[in-house]
C-alpha cells in the first residue's frame, strides 16, 4: 500500500493537473479527468440559498474558446488528508477577479483519485 505522503502528493498533483488547469484553460475535458461521475458541487447564492450542481451542468459552464488568458490563477493547498482510499482537501483558488475557498472530498478507485463533491465559497473582488 502506498505511503500516506505519496497519496497526498498524488491528490495535489491531480488537483493541479486537472482542476487548477481546468480553471486556467476553461476546459471541461480537464475537469472530466478528476470529477467523479457522481460529483456534486454545493455553494450558496447571493440570497443565502444553498445550491447543488451536477457534473454535466458544471462542465457546461466551461469553454476553452472563452478562456481569459489575462487571468493569473493561483492554487494554494491548506491541507490534504488521506485515510486508505478516501481523502479530503482544502484549497484556495484565486485570480484577479475572484477568490474561492474549496473543500473537496475524494475517493481513489482504479488507482486514480477523483473529487466526489465540492463545497465552495467565492468572494468576487472589486476594482477601484
């Protein structure tokens, strides 16, 4: 069985390769490589209502032709925790326009880490 630090690094690499780059390139194909088919996204709208989005709807938001190359995305890991074939991660994903704090629950199946759900808090930045 792999060591816990190896699994933590595998999760970080998967998040950076597919999730972070999915944002940078606005590419649903990259997201498809890390979001489990049963993936769900939970967040609160401006009125305080909790919303849940499925994978297909989430992927429909992204189009590489509409990627804004002027945005400089940065991802910071606050923690990654692993127990056998399940894990959790908290990250900050930020660019000039928005800062997201994302909590991920992950599972490892077929020797690959998948995000099964995401809770997110976004703060949009104002320009002076």
